[in-house]
C-alpha cells in the first residue's frame, strides 16, 4: 500500500493540475474570491478530525481556536478558518467523551436518570436509547446518549418517558475490521457513546402522548393488518419496527432503500407541496408576493420532519432548505456551492457526531454530485442525472455497503416518479387528514399500503429472477474509484493531468504484488473465525457467533471480509466443533458461497467430512494436516475440536479451536509438530495453553481471538505470562489481524494500528494503545 501511494505521488505531471482543480472547486462556491474558500477550509479542518490517529487533548483544541482568532485578526482568513474548524471539533469530541471517565472507576453497574428518546423491539429483545441527566447522583450537563438492551421488548416505554434505573454500562465498542458492520461508527453517528443493559427499573414516569404519537396510533388503526403497513409507517413516521428484514433486503438489492428513509427527497417534496398549497390564495386574488408562499413550504417540511421525529437526515435537509428559503425571502441569491458548503459547515457545528454518520455523507455527496453533473451537463435530463448519481455514488456505496446494485438505475427511473408524484404526497396528506376526516385518511393510507404491496411483489419477482447486487473486493473497489475520478477529472476544465495521474495510479494498484498466502483472524468479538487465502480461493476455519435477535457475525464480519479479499469460492469450510461461538453461522456461509468441502467434528450434513487425526491433503502450495480428534465424536465438547495445521514447508500455522489441556498433553506425547504461528486454544483460557504445550509448539507469534472486555476475562493473565516474551496479539484489542506469509517470513498488521482514533482506543480510556500485549515483532 505504501508503494502504491508513493507511486501516485511520483506521478508529478498531475500534481500541479490537482492544485488547479482544487482551486477551481473551491473558488466556484462564490464570486467573492478569498471568501469562497473560507467555508471549504473550515470544513476540511473539521472533517480531518475523523481520520486522526489520536484525538488531541482539549488544550490543543483551545489553542487551535485561539490561533485561528489571531490569524483572523491579522487578515489571514483561510488559515483562521482551517484552525477554527479543527479546534471546534477537537473540543466537541473531548467534551462529549469526558463523562466516560466515570465508567472507568471500577464499577460496572450504575444508577441513571434520563429521558427515553427511542424504544425499539428486536425479536425477543428490545432496546432503549436514553438521554442521561444523572449518573450515580452526578449531574451530566451535556446529556449523553446511551443504548440499553432489555428483555422482554420495551413495549411500555415511549419517547419522552422519564426513568430511573440500575444499569450495567460500558463505553461503546465495536468490531475492528476494515469492512463489515461498524457498530461503533453507527452509534457515534447518532451521538451514542455508551451501551449496557437495564438490570432494575427504579421509577418510570410516562410522558403524555404528543401529537405525533396520537397520529401514529391513529395511522396504525387505519392501516389495520395490511401486509405493508410497516412500510407506510416508515415512509411517514420513520418507524421501522414493523418492516420485515426481507423487505429491507429487497429494497437494498434494487437500490430503493433511500426512498423509504425520510431524507432530503421527502422533505423537499413536502416543501414543494406546501408551496403549492400556499399559492392557492394567490390564484384566488389575494395580494401578497409569491415568494412568501415558500413559508408554507417551510411549515409543511417542518411538519414532516416532526412526524419523522427530527431524525438526522431530516435535520440536514431542513437546514439546507431553511438556508435557501431564508436567502430567497431576503432577496439574497445563494450560489449552489455556497449553499452546499454552508450546510456542511452548519451541520458539523451543530452536531459533530454527524462526521461518523453514513447517511450524512451519502446525502451530502449526492447533493454535491448533482451540482457537479449540472456543471458538466447543464441541460441534463432525469435519465442522465440518475445515471450520473448511480455511477458517482459508487465510492460511497462501496465504502459503506461493500458493493452496488446494477438494478438501481432502471428501477429508480420507474420508482422515483411513483414515490414523488403519488406515494409520498398521498401518504403525507392522508396522515394530516387523520384528525379531521379519519375515513378519507384511512382510505388514502390503505391505498398507499396496497400500492407498496404491489411494488414489493414485483420486486420479489425481480430479485428471485436476478441477483441485482454486485460485491466489490478491495482491489476492484479501489480501481473503480480511481477510474471514476479519472473520468470526472477529464471532463473538468484543466483536469486532464489529474485524470492521467488517477489512471496511472489504477494501473499501479492493479500490479501490486501479493503474498503467496495470507491468514486473517477476523474480529468476531468473543468467538473465532480465521480466513486463509491462497490466490482467489479461501479456507475458512470457524464462523463466529449468532444471536437470538437476528444479528450474526457472518453477515457482520466474516462474509464482508471474504468479499473484501475477492474470495468467491471456499476450498474448505472447517467447523472445529459445535459450540455456538465457533459454528453458529456455518449454514449462512454454506449458502452464501460455493464450498468445495465441509469439514467438522460434528456431522452437520450428510456430506460433512468428519474431522479425524491423520487426514492430510494438498491445497496449492500448502499442506493441510488434521491433528485431532483421534476418533469420531458428536462435536459437542471442547476436546472434540478439530485441530488443523497449515504449512508451506517453511512457515506453519496451527488452528486449535477450543482445545483442552488433556488433549494438549496427548498431542505433545504423540510428537506434536512445531508451528510458527499459533491460535491460542480456547481464546486464551487459563485451563488451556499448558507450559508443556507451549514448549512443544514453540510459536514465535500467538494470536488470542477474544472479545474486548469479555466477561470471562480472556485471554487470562496467567496464560499471557506462560507465553512469556513471545509476541502476543488479541483480536478484541488489535482488531482483525492479517499475516502475509511468504519466502521471507511473515508480516503482521493489526487493523486498529492504522485506524482512526475512535477505533484504536476504547472511548474515554485516556487513549492507552491496545493490540500487542507482549514484545511485538
């Protein structure tokens, strides 16, 4: 990767063109020269905080703000803007995370008081999002948000309720993988900085139902048992509990998920509808300026955002809309880029957590891309704009979702007019008519529901016939983004040098050499999943855990890692034994990818190859050997774990599952072969990794697959001490651990070592680095 970026920098012919290109982009926001670059530089300083390896202390944020004021006094507005943007975000994050220090004082259970912001049922469990006012009798003046899990689902809680409870609370954590579900980033995007579980409810004061809740209750009654009632409620109120997971998947596969998430499109439609309604008096002869009719549009847009509970996407759309309407009423014409930069800076100033929101960047990128397309094609029609959006948003879709839907363009060309001209206006007007004309409103809402039912039926047929989603590997995604940048730069004035540089970079990246084989220990929390890659084929050892609410580590981490590395076929799926944290997702992997063989100590299917000592085979340049168990078992016990040794003749990797001390002694007595890299037995349990075993294997590197802060305390301190001065890494701390193995040995990379600050360290932990727990090689 370093060689690739060095090669890009050495493509010197495009560097000057790059500066010219950026200069055009910045100065186009305004005709005011220097003033036009103030907002971009403020935004650049603010956004840079999301990629810093370490969050600076508050004093540095304050220093940056003071230096910005000094630069402003001296007339250097550009430097002042960048420094003030950086200083603002540094102070914001430090102040927002300061309260987490109270959670590092030894206690895991706390007494809280706060207000319920959201109540959600998720299968047999539920979640509350609570805004805290007190923690252990200490007043929290910044009112942080926490996520609480509870069982059974929180049917008796509603937004606005006050509660006091005993909870188990820890700082927000997430998996440390380069791709897949990033729960920490998703939570931070909503301003949630801690999670836990409700242990004892001390008091609960229900809030009186507000207008939104009364309208929501009436809408539920009006819709009755219509199959797509949940979709209607999501379209009007942003309520997603009633939408089936299969429906979300279908919408995502065909690229229509954005139409169901209330955002800029919906708020803009509400504004347009309100404008038309406000103009009715003008048609009847009322004497006021038509521009004041935009106030009606703003009011209806505000009402729609209220129905959506002022979700983050609606807040973004409202800000841009208010800026535009305000300028229009004051007879000040905002340039499209000036409006775009004002919105970006305003949102970051109002809520710095937007920096971590995928929806924020998707909506900002979509609007900016529309402006770019209108510059390139001033008379672009709907088809060309939709095509440009589909292609231009590919980098964001790949970054956040790992692929793209090739069905999105044709389906959106048909669905967008249906939603804009029929479904959204009809649903919104029907909801507003519920208090006055309930029968008419019910008919309108049911009509929307049946239209959505017909649409979902067509989508079901379409997704059954065609696989509309295309997964992109890291190699494919980077090259596609570079070629897209080259095409856009080629169309931009003075951008051809930059275009050639991007094309050259794509070629250099394509030619990057790869290690003969690679081992990746995926961060699956408290569980195990190891991917061995050789060429375009992979071997997967264990599959991680799955949970009753539907969340599973296959979709969250394992499958994204397989696709990220470009693996379309598995040479073997090895399931060490039947413990849930090792085997829960075997069927999901089995159905998602072609698998040549399924090997396990438990017979999952009639075709399962039972794992037995003495089995060995060749896979390309690698030799695979089964060391345990000695006889066929039911795979239910830890000692039944399938132990696999993989070697290229120079370097060897030993995968042990939940191997026990008794089996370790038996393997040592049988002449256990050495290994350079060892996956510690049973995640580093104190009842495994005996001294005799360690001496027999004599590994240079030990990897413990254990979740961060797991309740069993894996890896146990005694085990860490037994391995002595050998390099030891923990997946929960280092994130996904990748070993590139070749003739010269192996090179190790822990994902968190190169990740931004919020992934590298536990939130609020005084920024102590985690990862290698012994002298690192």
